[in-house]
């Protein structure tokens, strides 16, 4: 088991390294740099300055260094905990992103939890009572959930809530906690408000997971070992809990690998539509402004969240399935 | 079953045909049994038909601002259905009353009450704005329209806006129909690119194990670890604003496909790995058949049915990708018309509270995603005709 | 009929599957009995309904299949039960299952859960059959069972997973599971098909040994005539869901009456046969389950086919001798034991 984990962690290193290269060069892709965007913005306001000033600006933020050098500076800083400096916000990236990133992680993880808690009983029910009214009902709901894109759901929910309930949904906190320091009250307030974004972000993956779980369980229910358990004289309820459910846990655990990236992507767009105080809206602004260190850090974090999430799910999978463990 | 009555005979006939039918025939029969898949297929075919003949099917020009006069702005007209009950109580063929544009003196809002004293019928194949179908067939015949005798560019022309108009006085219904063109073709084109990438990388990776396989596997792993939407967002921001619509369209398609093939490639690889060990491929290899021949003659046809199903299921992702990007203002821009571009108008809560019909483009998005999912599911089941 | 009441008496059993393509009459008018302490072999090609018959007895027919008519009288601890009349979910039936009638499955690899240890799956069965049993005692008894079926160092293997065992060991685990309730009737569904020939003999030895030791009745299902000859006292030859011929081992091997039985016997290689003589394969194949030939089900492959007779009606069961019966028109003139009953009119939801 330990060797398995060690091997898995070692395999992660080249992946993260490659991701950092991909991230950096993709972020570098848009034409121009922060200086030119900044100049455009200032010129739009009627301010004019010559190229020399601009060059000085570039020198100051090392925008003129060759790409390779800047990559190693960036990744080197990353490894030592220095996330760089956001030129746009004139503050260290860690400071700008910090709280928002935590909220992004909280939103994604709560959505994952939501996905699991909702899809498990429904998936099991649909498989065990295949072709029942409930199965059809959830299949329809599931298909709709898959078909409605996150941001549309956010839009529609926003419309319905402001039109029919009079309230505005904005953000994750009530007004009194918006700018307050962290306290138990604020955390509780967060969980009072987080459910709308969680529904928006989690619906599609919940629908997907229900379908996977149902299909998997239906397969397992036909296996000879279920028949044997029945032939042993186990009651139907006991044998379903002990055998197929136990094995259907596997796709559930491995779902982290494909559900989490979807949730994170969904969280980004939902946050933009609902204007949540997470990192999503900040990211959109930073790529528009070509604030490279901010955008890069954000993307790197998201990728690492996925990689670590997959690692955890692989370890859980190995615990759940001896075949993997002994491989 | 023992009696030789009609229905039983029919059943036996059907049974007989499935028992020794070819694989494609079996697939067709299996697909036809999947009712939702058939419905989905009809919707999809209808969608592409509309995409081809949008100018004809749509009653109005989607791009041009409706001809306005100082007295008429035609902005944000609410949706209206044609009537069949005449004010005199009798039933008539579909007709409309002209709308009067009025400004409320207190709120300064524009309202559009109906002038019920006059009515004009809806007719099929009416003359309207001229267009060129496929770029060369000149015509001004539209599938339907209001027959009021006025010219199409007369500001007083009576129109029926099924889904209302937008802030620029354009007919939302016609714009949605025209939107099928980009929104649905980006799905097909994107999937075609993913198909090529997935086949190339998947077959290579599955057929030649070793370092090449390892490298491709690592690449796939990296691509699947990076959340797609943020990556799409940066990539599309690199598209120069000055590019013409068509070039932006291709650029967006490439961006969407570049990040979506790994899942498919993984499936192809798995399938190739199992096919590689089948007798017919092994014997071809022992016969010293060239690698390319083994791949194209033996492996890829074996993958086809599964791949087509997976590809159909990948179309919604591409459609959604374009819609999301355009909605965020990172994808296509006006004058291009896609459902995502249309939804840009619905971004502000204030706008949709006042004009909720601007959210209507949501419906075709959901409809076609559902339709493609149903068709894909049906195809996937049909690809395994021996399974159940 | 033997003076003693048989342990299991199956009469005109019909198990149908209602699929979207039509009704499959997997078991169609099957009658046989398993006397106390005897080994009855059921032999037939794949698809003849042997396995469905076994599952019908256990009441574990998967949907869309269902026992539609007939009776299965079982003389067990809970008195004489007609299993066919019981709902498969019935408590009485469930308590019979596994404890009094148990089954050895064909594929040990897929019949055992891959994510539970051997002990876990065995202890579960033991504790189900003896509710007073504590976990520790069950574990001890489980080790004893594993030793009894010839598993070396059962103390360690009890905590192994199924994929860590060899094919033969896995099959022994299945046997241990099947005998854990000390059943009166042990059904073995092709228990040696999935394992190596060298180990097959050992497993057969084990089964014979267990039979002698525990004096339980066995219903041995196989397509292998050789295995039948070695193990069974009585033989039932099945074809397309019904009995073609039945009798004692000697009757069937020395005096086969049904052309199908004769063909089956000709298709096995034997000692004393001239070298280089070609083995006789049976012409044609089992008909499409949706399209049975009219009349005798074997008529389309039968070398003694008589037009106008064999394809007109299902032959009745004729008596050959005191212990032997066969369903073939060639025996016309012999005493009719049972007329061929027409299949009942049933529908999927009946």
C-alpha cells in the first residue's frame, strides 16, 4: 500500500511539471503584454506617454526577460511559496487571490459533496428499481440536468429568485458579513448562502454521476457473484448492500477524476455570472489585462486541485479495491 | 405462440431477421427500438435542415436592424403568438393585429398595445427581405410571414415577432434560427477534428506500446488535469479582435477541439488494445501485413461503431463550449450569430427582468444537447447489438 | 417410482423468458426426480436449459424469466414444499435456499466477489444458516470447511482474496460454500468446465468423497458424458428444455434409445475405438430458441427423422424398461408413461 502511494505521488511530479509548462505558455500566448494593455487603458483615458516610460515599466516588472527565464523565475517562486506579484492589483498574488481561492476550493468541494450525497441514493434507487416510475422520473431529471449549462442555470435561477422572491442573489455572504473578518458567524452565513451556487455548479455532475452509477450497478447486479449471494439465501436488501453496492463504490471514488475538473470549470463560469467573491471573476479580469502572474497562479492552482483530488481518489480506490492494491 | 395468427407470424418474421442479420442491420433495428433516440435524431436532422435553409425558414433578416422611423423604434417588443379568435368572436386562419408603439408618459417606457381594428393573415411563402441562399440563389420568398401588402423595408410593415425583438429591434426568432448555423456546425466541425486527433493518438498509443504510448498517455493526463474552461478562456482571448467572423469561428473550433480529444483518444486506445489481440489482427500481423494496412483495414473499422457513438456524445460539449465562451464575451462577437452571442444580451439581470424573452436562446441549446445525448445513447446501445 | 419419497420431484416444470423478441421456453415440460442420497446427472448441449432448470429449483431465475407452471416438491426440514408454488422472495423458500439446497457455480472467478475475502464470504453463509453462531466460531468452522475441501493452510487462505487463488482452489472455495449449510441437495452446475483438466479430476474426486461422507443427494449438471459415467447413478438427457431420455447410468450408456442420446455417446472419444476413426459430430446445431421446429424438438437434426410423424407432434414419453424412459416415436407401441402436454398459454405479466 505504501509503495503504491509513493509510486503514485512520484508519478504526479512530471505531470505537475508539464502542467506548469503548458499553463505558462498558454498564458503567454495572447499578443502584447501587461504593459501594452495598461498603456491602451491609460491612452483611452486621454493620458499619453512615450515609449521610454513604457520600457521603464517593462524593466521594472521584468517583462523584457526571455520567456524561458521568466518561466523558471515563476516556477521557482512557486516552489518556494512566492506566488509572484500582481501588476494589476499592485499587491502580491497570494494576497489578492488568497481568500478568494479558499472560497473557490470551498465551493468546489461542497459541490463535490453535494454531487455525491445526491447522486448515490438516486443512482442506487434507479438501478435496483429499474424501469419503475422513480427510475424514469430521475432519468428525465438527470438528462435535463446534463443538458442545462451551468451559466444558464445560474441565469434562470437568478431571474426566478429576483422576479418571484424579490431577493437578489449575489455573492456568498449576507450584507452584514460581506466585509467582516472571519468568524463563526461568517462561516455559518457562508453555508446559508452557498447552496444556490452549489446547486448551479453541482447539477450537471450530479446528473452525470447518477447515470454512471446506475449503469454500473445494473452491470454488477447481473454478475454471477450476486446470483451466488442470492443462492446462499441472503435477503435481497442485504445482498445488494454487501455486494454490488460495495463494488459500485469504485466508479464513485474514481468520479473525482472527471467530476472535479468539471466542477471547477463550472465554478469559474458560475462565479462570473453570479459575481461571487471567488477567484473566477478575478481570473476573467486578469486574463483580459494580461496580468500573467495572477492568471497563471490561478490556473496552476486549479490544475493542482484536480491532480491532488485524483491522487486522493486513487488512494481511496486502492483501499476499496484489493485488486488495485495488490497490482 | 403456438397458433399461427397474424401477430405471431409477424413476430416470428422479425425474430428471424434479427437472428441472422448483418451487424449494421442489427444496429439499425436496435437503434429504432430506442424511442428517445429516434426522436433525438429527428430533432437533429430538423436542426441541420434549418441551418441550411435559415434564410428561407426565418421570416426576417436576422442582422439588419428592422426598418425604423422616428415614430417607431420597434425595440424590445414582447413575444406574441398569432391569433385565431377574431374580435368579432369568430374563428379565423392565423392572423395578427398591428402593434402600436406608445410611450408611457409617467414611466417613459415604451409599450406595444395591439390595434384590434385591423387584422392581417399569416401566409405561407410570402415575399420579404431579399437573400441569397447558399450565397448564390437569389430569392425573397420566406416560409411564412404576415401578408399586409407593404414592402419589407416599410417602417409601417406589420410583423409577427414570435420571440419578440432585442434592443436593436431585431427579430429574436429569426436570429435563433440563423444561430443554428454556427452553433450546430461548430459541434460537427469540432467533433470532426476531435475524431481525427483521437484516432491518430489513440491508435498509435494503443498499437505501439512502449515509450510512444507512455508519452501520449502523459500528454492526455496533463490535458485532462487542467480544467477546460479556464484554459479555453485564455486561448480565446489570444484571438485578435480584428479577425473576420469566419476566422474566429475556426479558431474557436480548434481551441475547443484541442482540449477535448483526450477522453476519446483514451477510449480508442482501450479498444485498440483489445482488438490488437484478436485473431484476425494477430494473423494479419503474422502475415507481415504493413502496419498502416493493419491500422486502416483491420483496426479502425473495428472501432467505428463505438467511435461514432462517442463522437455524438461529444457534440454537446463543443456546442456548450462555444455558447459559454461567446456568452462570456470571449468567443464570437456580433455580427456573428450564434446562440451564445444571442445570450450575451441576457447577461445583465436588469435586462432579463425587463425583457425575459432574451433568455429564449437557452431553449435551443438545451433541446439540441438533449437530442444529441439521446442519439448518442441510442447509438452506443446499438453499437453493442449482442449485448442484451 | 421408488417406494421411498424422493427428495426432489420435479413435474412438468416450465420456465419461460419473456424478452422483447419473443418468449424463450428455456425449460418446457421437464419432469424428473432426485432420490435420497443419489447422484443424478443432467446432460445436454449448451442452451438446452440445464442451468435454467437448476436456477428454477433454487428460485433465482433472473427477470424477465419466470417459472410459469409445473411443480417442484422438495421434502426438506420444513416439510414437503412445492417450490414452484412459492414466491421466490418467500421467507420459507429463502431459508431453504443455500441451507437445504445449495449450488456450486460454474465460474469460480466471477461467482465470488472480488473485493471480499474468502473468509468474509464463507462466514456470512455460515452465520446465515446458524444464527447462534458467533463470529469467532464461524471463523473456526470456516477454517475447518476449507480444510475439508482440501485447501492447504486454510488459516492464511481464509484472509485471501479470490484473485490470489489458483483456479482449482477457487473451485474448492465454492464447494466449501455450497456444503457450509450441510445441504440435503447439492446442485453442481458444470463445476469443472472452467478449470484445467488435471484439476477437474481432483474436484470430481472431492465431490464424490463429500457425497459418500455426507450422504447428500446431488444433481450434477454437465455437457460431458464422461463425467456423468464416472459420477452419476442416474442420468437425464435434456434437449431443448425437456427430457429426451432418462434412466440409470447403465441404461443410458449400454442401451440408449433416443437418437440424440446415441449421437451424444458417439461424439465422445473412447478407449477401444479403432484409432483414426472420425469422431461423430451431431449434425446441425441447436435451433434458434425463438423458432423451435414443430413436433419433436430434435427432428431437424435427427438421423431417423420420419416426415409426417416427427414434425407433426411432440412425442410422448415411452417406457423402455423399469428404470428407463425416452421421448421418441421410434418407441411407438411401448407403454406411454406421460403424454406430451401442450405448453400453457401464458403472457409476460401473467
